[in-house]
C-alpha cells in the first residue's frame, strides 16, 4: 500500500514540476503558473487509479463475454466422460490464451504444473482473487466444489450458468453499442460548439470594447 502511495506522489510531483516549468517558460504570471501546476499535480495523483479502474473494467467485460462459451465447452466435454479438471484444461489448451479469461486459466494451470501451487483448487482460487470478476469467482466456486464434494448436476448447472451469462453478454453488447453511438456524436457536438463560438466571437469582442 505504501509503495502504491509513493508512486502516486511521485507521479503527482512529476506532473507538478513539469507543468510549472512549461508555464514559466511560456512567460505566464507566477500565480497562474502555480495554479495550473497544482491542478496538473492533482491530475497526476489520481490518473493512475483512473487508468487502472478503466483497464480492469475492460478486463471484466472481456471475461464476461468469453465465459458462456467456456462453460458450454466444459459441459460438453464432461458429457463425453471427462472429469471437470481435464475438461477445463482441454478448453484452455484449445482456447485463445491471448484473451484475459483463457490467459488467466492457463497461468493457473501452469502454476500447478511447475509446482508453484500444490493443487488446482488453490491455483484457481488465487486466480479468482487476482481477477476480481464475479463470473470468474462463480466459475471457480463451481469447479472447486465439484472437485472436493462432487455434484451429479454439475453439467446442468454449467449449462444454466452459460445461458445466464449469454443473456448478460447480450445486455453488455447493447450497452457498449449505445456508448459507441454517444461517442460518435461527440465530434459533431464539438464542431457545433466551435461554430457557435466563431459566430458569437465578433459580438462578444464588440461588447467588451464598448465597456
């Protein structure tokens, strides 16, 4: 925690002194230089947290998108006679490890193969803690529970979970499409504001001159 705080302070100081130097070099007044530098330092202090939250949000969205396919594939392999561990390993081997979900599972499996973790349950539980994603936590709970206690209805549970996450995926896709539409309107709004300012500028200059 202290290391994270020290990094945030370092970023803040770098942003402060860099902006202060640029403002002074630009010939601005000292008061304005300090105010702008303080504002830049504040932005630098909180920028890392903002970027990390945005990166984690994209990570969670990607995992939510891939979870239904993984659940269905595991269920189908278990129907063919595999146990749940072999089914998960087969899906990860055949999946795209460049995707966050499959990449995290591959890392967990490798940690067991290399002797870093004593068994798959511990590796998956650690993975769930690192991912901080509800769908991953639920999947890990299902796998670990089936491994330790057994569950004759695990295939049906996996199929039902896949249906639920597929519905969630549709809702997420609809939401992202709406956000994309809104972002597409921003350039048009910026152009409209610029045109209004250009048209209003002469009148404002005349009013200021009259004062």
